C-alpha cells in the first residue's frame, strides 16, 4: 500500500535524534542501578556498543524491567537501524508496561503496528504518544513529533477504512464486454445504451503471434439494451472514429446531445479538446468544438460530464488558474446556448495533485471523481461529494475494496443510485477477457439521491405540441431546466426520495405548476396548457 512506509525507511528518518530518560520505573539494587545509569550515559554519548552490551547483561538479570528494554530499543535505532531489535525491544517494553511513561516507546510501538497493518492498534499507540508528549513538560524531538502526527493521520484513515469495508461483488456486463479491453463506459440515463471505448486492432489477424504484437487503438462503441440484456457492442459510425484519438462520451437525459474529447494536432502538438454533437432524425450530426470558454488554446481539456438537463458541463483541465496539476472545472449554459467562462471547483474538490474523470449524477449535485491528491490507498482513488454541501464537507473516499493500491478512475452511477459501474478486471467465473465493464451494488452511504426518468409531452388545450420549458426543483441548490422538442416531448429526471416541483412554461400560454410526491406511481404523460 502506497501510504504504508517500510519501518526501516521510517526509522532512518527518525534516528537523527537521541532521546534519553532521566527517570526509571523499575526498582533495582544500588549497584545494578549504577550499571544502568552508566549504560544510559554511554547511549547519550553515542557509545552504542558498550551501552548495548551492558544492557543485555542487565536484561538477563532483570527480564521484567521495561527500562532496560527501552534503552536496548533506542540502541537498536542508533546501531544500523536494527529493525528486528527495534521490533523486539519496544514490543517487550509495552508488553511489560502498557502505560510506560515515556512517549517515545509508544511512538515506536505505533510504527511496528503500522508496518504490520494493524492500524487500529497503531492509532491507539500514536494517540498515547501525544498524550504523554504533550503533558511531559519537555519538548520532544521535532522530527519524531512531526512523524507521529503524519502516522496518526494515516492510522486513523486506514483503521476506519478497514473497519468499514463495503460489500463489493462486481459482475461483468455481457454484450458490452468482449475479449478485448474496454474502458470509459457511460450508461445512458434511461439505461437503453452503453457507450464505451474498446481497444481494437487496425490490421487483419493472421496468427496468435500477430494478434499479440499488432498495434491497438481505442475506438468508440455502443451497445443497445434488448429486453433485459445488452446486445453485442458495435462500432460507432461517422462522425465518430475518424482517425483522431477519442475519449469516453457523456449524454444528456434525452440522449440527443453528446460530448466527448478528441485529440487533434494544434500548434505543433497533440491537444485534447471537448467536442459535441446533436442527434436528429438522420443520426448524429458532424461534431463541433465546444467553444473557447470550454477549451483553452494551450491547455488540455478532457473527460467531460454533462448534467442530465444539459445546463452544466464538468470536465478535467490543466489550464491556468487551477490549484495544481489537473483540476475539475464547471461551465454553465448561458441564455444564448453558449457555455460560460469555466469556474474551478476550488479546494473542496481540487488539490495540488490531479483530479480527473468527473461524473455528475442524475440528481445534479452528487459528483464522483478520481484524485491522487486526497487521502487514499495508492495512485488515483475514487471520491464523491455533494456539491450542494461542498462548503461544509470534504470529498469522501469510496473506500475498500472498491479503491485499491492501483489507479482507480472512470466510475459511474446508474440513475436510480443503487448500482455503479466501471472498467476493470475480475477473477470471477464470468470474466470475458482483459478489462471488462463491471457493475455492482453501491453501498448505501455512497449512493446519491435516487432519481427516475420522467418522459412527458406539453401541448396546448387542443392537443397541439408546444415548445416549452420544464423546470424541475427537487430541493437541490439549483433547479434543472429541460426543453421540449418540436413535438412537445421532454425527458426529465425527478427524485424518488423527495417531493418534486415542476413548472411548465410556453410562450402565449399560461404556465402550470405540478407537485409530484416522491411516492407518485406515474406523473402525467401529457401536460396541457391554456392559452393566455
């Protein structure tokens, strides 16, 4: 695990100090006490060999004396960083006297437990260290004090993580997955399709060896849901897969607007920008650059996630003005349809490290993302945060075993909030090959607001379809705004946990308000507006 340091390496840092103890806890004869005091003086003067030799003799006479083992442990730190001796002697000290009054003994015991991945015990040891060190009336070594602070920080995090390991039983989504490697899945809000990247060959296969050596490239595929299962994914036709490297896609709730990154040659280097396309009766239209506000001239923009109503766009970028590395930014759609100037999500989400792969859930306020800058288990971990509460909380690590020592990225959550998906490998019997698309039940604490799809139509009182605006408020900080198509149809998302307030407005007609309780079985399919 990345955050679990080798004990030996840690001791090399902390061994720069010499810490003695003027008081002893165990009664001895006057002669033997003089011998112990002489051994301590030798230690303090750097004469570790004679000190250790005398202490070992004393330990044979006084096997229950923790003071002797304490100084044997300190000598082990100074003498070639003897890890076995450190482990043996400080363990003996605490075994003989769990309340040993010198803070340093508990510090080293904490290191031993931390190295053994007994984080709950390490947490107690470091807390005991601070209790003694802060009340001792003397200044401990700054190096040890700082290290103890760092180890307590990680011990608390890891102890909590191991106490709360979540159920995790991912299964392969068949049809979507193949013997090739899949990556960056996106399931549409209605679950009717899954878009993904597949690592495929551009040359014909002639033998096993040519298959292993052939050049691979990522191409966009789509799988359509057929009844209760997904069909075999097929290669997306133009305007996709036209030669330039492309990334994972994101769609609005009505499946009519799609955003994705494309890498193209620009000013002499390969630059990633975000593009979009809309679908009409003939299919997907030619892709268009999302504009200068989204894409910087000299920066990398990728991994977009569009809100269900198409009003917000989240993406990763290394543009200037961030907190460091790659940050997550947000744009809002203006009244003219263009995207606003991007806003950095700030220190509630971004760090001096890298944040990537934002995924805004169907509820419009729960953001999942990957980061190597927040406290984690190694590489990139997955986190989530309620953007409505981002000023009051910090991101939550999705925990074990979903996050691992490897890079964990590109995570999505289904509309109902109960299931999640990602691209990964499984050793289970349903494995198809390489990296597959996996789905699993998301544990309750990490679930967003549960949402459901609402498809309706807005008409005039005589049944004529109306182009209207449907505003949905389910208690989030900002309502969602949907627009009907030429036939008056709309696709919106409503909460199944909270009451929903809908306002429908169209030019020349009286607006209408609807209240849909979370337990409503089915909202009205047709909403008729009266003329003004």
